[in-house]
C-alpha cells in the first residue's frame, strides 16, 4: 500500500456489533469509528515522515482478540528529471532519465499540441521516447507522476 500521507490512509472494515477495532502505527494507536457493522479509521494525531511502516489492526470482541499487520509506505516526494527534446524529421525524441525515492515505475505524460502520450519508465534508467511531431514549433510539456500520486513537470532541454 502506498500513500502520500497516513492521514489519507482510509481503512474500513465490517464486523459484528460490539467489536472494538484499532490500528497501531509508529507508536500511535487510532480507533475505528463504528456505524452499525461498518468501521472507519479515525485520523492520526501526528503526521509521519516518509518511509515504510507496519500497521497492526486489532479487533476485540467478547474477550477474543484477532490482529493483522499490513505494510504501508508514505511518499510525498514527486519524481524529478531533466530530458533532452530533440526534433528529428517528423519525430520528437525525448531522452534522459527520471529519479524518484521509490523503485516503482513512474508515469510520464507528454503533451504535444492537442495530443497526449503516456509511458512508464523505471527511475534511474536512461530511456529514449520517440513521439510524432503534431505541429512544428508547438512547445512540448512533460510531467512525471509516481504511484502515490505525486506529480511534477519535467525540465526539457
């Protein structure tokens, strides 16, 4: 699970009435609010820094306790990069690499005139992307978005 912040972490559960549900993460315990048999996680009191955290969910009912642990990653940093944009005939070649604090693939979105193109790239690996030139002289724009939804415009040279 990947989140921009744990405050955005939305856990919901269904259980029998009279069940007490809570989650523990980085020393903070957060209770679930009950609405009949549906439970939703309340907010953490302190924001957590970027990183990977185990989240332990505990359910207690009639003296019995069941728990499950899941791992979540908090990522607030947008990918970044600098690409070369080189016209070659009827093509625009974008080349370079992007960086991100996670090894997960990054989605590049290129806009050339009225057209939009997307491609997945691996952070730290060089790539070349050939796109059809729609209108000579139309300025291209490229943005990079990671799995957590962090997005940033990429510098074109």
